[in-house]
């Protein structure tokens, strides 16, 4: 998963939660453009019943060509310019600021709408849950730079190897 955004249904339409918009404004813009229309078309108002909503609302997937939503989430919303992906190496989000020779994060984005379990109230037995959207990386090609295998090379390149 590459980022998570909270969703809210106001009785008429799905919206990105205000806190999510505040914390991750660029990510929220992508969700509003690519996911909210799908949710409004294919998902009704939540019922308030976790099990029913999980069956009806859980695991909707929306494919998006390219990685701009993921790159904006990290570079613009989280001020993180590189990502090391296990067994896939190091990638930059918008620019190779450190001149490590990395390539921009590649592939496609898949948005996943899910119903997220938050526990059960012991007194009432009511399940607490929310609707969220996560991003997944698809059709990705590994980087030729990998911190797990090239850290000595990176250090020597920048004169920081000890």
C-alpha cells in the first residue's frame, strides 16, 4: 500500500474526509478525480452494518495509468523524494535530488476502496469501521539502484564512504 485516505458519505455523495484533505491535499485531489466518481456510481450510502458494507463496498479497484498519484503522495504531501521498495530498489518521486542515478518511480497506480475494521465495542457488540482508499503499485520495473546491495557504491560516489 502506498498511502491511505479516509472517505465519508454525507448522505448524498462520497467525499474525502476533511482531515485527509488537510493532511494529504495532493493525494486527495487524485482521489476526488479518479475514485469518488466510481464510488458515487457503484457504491451507495453505507448501511452502518460492517459485514453488509464490507460485502457491498469492500475491494473496489480503479486502475490508473502511471504513478503520478503515488509520486504526489510522497513528494508533495509527505516531502519524501525517494522510496526504497523491497527487492525492487530505490526510486525517486520527481527528481533525483541526490544525484544517485535513480529512475523515477514507474508503473501504474491501482486505487483500492476498502472497508477497514477498527474493532468491536465490547459493551454494544457494534463493529467500528471506516471506508478508505489505498494506492497500490502495479506493472512496476525494478530499479538498477538498490540500497540493500549498492550502499557502498552510493557512499563512494558522494565521498561519504567510511
